[in-house]
C-alpha cells in the first residue's frame, strides 16, 4: 500500500520532497546550509480576527516546520505582522486596512494592531502552532524598508508619481517567473484599476505619500516625503534582515502567488542582485465554503475559532485534525457539517489513544518508516493519518502503539499525550521483560508468564493483564 522512497533504519537524513511553486514540481529539499533551514512565512494583517481559511495556512506551515524538526533540521522561522500599509485594494488603492478598522471601532490604529495581533496568537495557541523564532512588525522596521527603496532607486528600479514611489516591473525580465502567468493575462485582471500614473499595470508602490486632505495616524518621514511603506516591501526587508539575502523556504496561501509574492521576489532580487532569493516557495490551498465559494471577508467574520469551536465547547484542535485529512495544496471544503466531522474525528482518535493504556513502550521502527515516507512526500498528511490509524489497529504491543503514536504527534501536533492520565516512566530493562512476557502470553506459556511477572516485581513494578494488554504500575 505504501511506497517507500528507500529502505532505512531511522529518519535521519531521509529525503524530503516538497512541491515548489517556482519550479512547478516536487523538488528534493536541500537547504543552503547543511542541517539548517531559514524559513519565512507571511503573517497576518492585524485588523480583524483570523478566519478558518487563514488559520488553515498557518497549520500547514506548522506541519512543514514540524516535519523539518522531525527530520533533524534546525529551523529559523521568521514571521511578520502587517500593522501598516496593507490597503483595501491589494494593488495600492483604497484605505489602509488597520486605520480603517480603527476609525470603525473608535480606537487608535496602534490599539487595533495590538488587539488583533494578540487575538491571532491566541488562536495559534489553541491550534498548537509553534511560535516563530522571530516575529517582526512592519512598523518596527521602517528604516530597513526606506533603505531598500534607496538601493532600488540607485539601481534605477523606481519612479515617482503624485501618490508615491513605485517599482518599475518592466525592468525585471523574469517578473512572472513565480506565477508562470503571461503578462497579457495580468492585463486582463487589472482592468478595474484606476491609476493612470503607473507606467505598467503591474508596477506597485514602495512608498505611499500621506494624503494632503486628511491626517494619518501611522506615518513616517523619509527622503521622499512623509508617508508609509507599501505592503510588499516589509516582507522583503524583514526576511533579508533576519534570514540573509538568500534563504530556503517562503510560504503563504495560494492567493499570494500572483501579486504579493511575485512583487516581493522582484524587488528582493533587484535589491541584492542575487538569485534565487528563495529556493523553495511552498503554498497552501484555500478553505472553500460549500459550493466551492472562496471564503469572503464577511463570511470570514463568522468563521472564527471562537464562533465555531470555543463558544460551542469544542476543542479547536478538532480543526487542526480536520485540516490533516486534506492535502495542504488541495482546496478544503467547509460546510456546517464540517465542525461535527472535525469534533467526531478528533474525539474518536483520542479515545483510540486512551484505550492503549498508559505504558509508553518502544517506537515501532517499521511504522515510523511508513510515517516518515508519508510526511516527507510533500507533507502527505492524509496518508500519515492513515498510517497512524493502521498502526493503532495492528498487532504490535499497546505500549509500543502508544510510544509510536506519541512520536508521530511531534509532527501532527494533536496533543495526544494529554489523554494519557498518568505517564509511567519504565526503565528499558523492565520493558524487555514486559515484551518477553507478552510473547509468553501469546504462546499461552503461563508458567513463563508468571515467572516474568515475579521478575518484573523484583524491579519494583507490578504488571496486570487487561483487555488492552499489560498494564504496569510502579510499586
Ligand atoms: Zn509577505
């Protein structure tokens, strides 16, 4: 049933294959520096609660990071917080999302950013997402962004309009290499825009001037005038600041490919002159509402962790569980019944794990190998979950099933250990006797079984036979 990439004893140095948007195929993962991974993930724009569609992306990125950890890589993970500059139209038109929300709620833009950044990290905690090593805010890195514009200006990539400093995309010969789009297609998509001063419809703002007829809360002086940075610039400036001019992985949702990531890529490679800026671009699929509709902002207001899970007394990890049943690149459907499937699926798994008793035995290497083959094959989590289920149904010792499940949970992140009421640390010398006794019991050699029970007692442990297998307690 399972394809093995190759036979191996442990997961150390197992090949990992990841689908790379840049090459449009599954690539063998080879980081720039052996054993170390630099990873940048685009973070939230903090003007509202994240919806389940946003959170699906952060869970996939967490699974990727845990898979790298599981394969013995050290990961330096950097994530930004967009607290300024993301306009209501992604092509640099309209109002600033954070300032607009501040006006609506009667708070300052700084208060809004603080409040929703905290809400975001609360949700990440509910979903057992490991925090990045570095979380950086756009507003804390204005100097770096201005410096980047100055370099681009010196190299001849910029021009000025009445509302800001723009990046000239016609100077970049491989501008669409990430999306693989033809420029003609992009023109089609840009028909609704009204900005006559842009030299090319794909050009984007590096710096926007503050309006003259109203006062912005968040603005800074620059060699170009008072204003604020364009949305795409912060990710280039901060990733280079913390991860260097070239690094391994950049992630986000698929809707970032055509615009945000394409623009980040164009300006970063133009500023450093080094290619590739990022080796592997990994993108996660959407969460679709019933009927295949992409989740909209108004729907997103309802589909939050609080509304769907916490307020109904359901553990949000049920959502994490559900996301693992669809491959991260495929669209995932969401309907009213999804929350019930999520809850039932997760609770069913917890009950299977709790039935395994509380003795943690040995990790089963054969099942581990199947698990590694699945996760290292472009994070095939549906298959990894099938491996977990088959392993639990298999005829290995319950204690070994438990040890193996807990090992898999380093990647799954479903907090399976919380169902074990009491963890018992058993020395290896005793576990050998427990194994031997299991063999004796299977062979109906009751005399040998009793003899081993006495030996185990001499080590200070008492063994009891239960329907789930041997249960062991410290005397
Ligand atoms: Zn970004």
